[in-house]
């Protein structure tokens, strides 16, 4: 492991972990039943653009939905006082998924000293899974 990565691990403190699993068909059904209104309520424009470009867009949406749930669990807050779009899951180039927090969720993360949220996503034919780790910088 490179020295910089070791220093990162040594200077970070676990704030929480969260996981979520969801059936892809549940997201597909919600999107088909409520159309664009559901997608706009839950996903940012960037997330929608990313998923719409995928062959299996509902698996992509489901993975991001599970990620949002896992992030909120890792923060120990749930959705209270926040919006779904306050948690954004993005990808830059070939890198893995990144968590970007906005609005009330970003403010709460700052209040709790959460510096970063690490995220892993996966899905099979019927389910999507996310695992999140919230870390804070040690003082």
C-alpha cells in the first residue's frame, strides 16, 4: 500500500457503516407507475443521465437507491430532514462510485465531522446492494 494511502487510513476514524439491498423490480415498478416524477424526486439530473445511458437502467437506479440508503445509515440519520437528492452517487472516469452530499445532509455530515464516505455497489439479475463506510478525520 502506498505511504499516502496508509497515512489516510491512520488519520481517519470510523463514523458509521451502512448497507442496503433492494429488488431491482421494485425500482422499475415505481418508475413505471410514477414516471419522471419518481425519478426526479429520488435521483439528481447527473444520476438520471448516467443511468439512462446504461443498458439495464433500472439496475443502475436500484444500485444508487441502495447506495443512498446505505449512506444515510452510515451517517446514522436516515432521511429525516433531508431529500433523496441530497445524497448523490457519481462516477468520474473509470473510478469507482463517489458520494457527494448536498443541502441538509452535507450540513449534518460536517456537524458530525464526517470527512468522506466510501462506497461499494453491486447487483445481480434481481437485486442491487450497497455498502457505505462514513469516516471522519481525527483531530
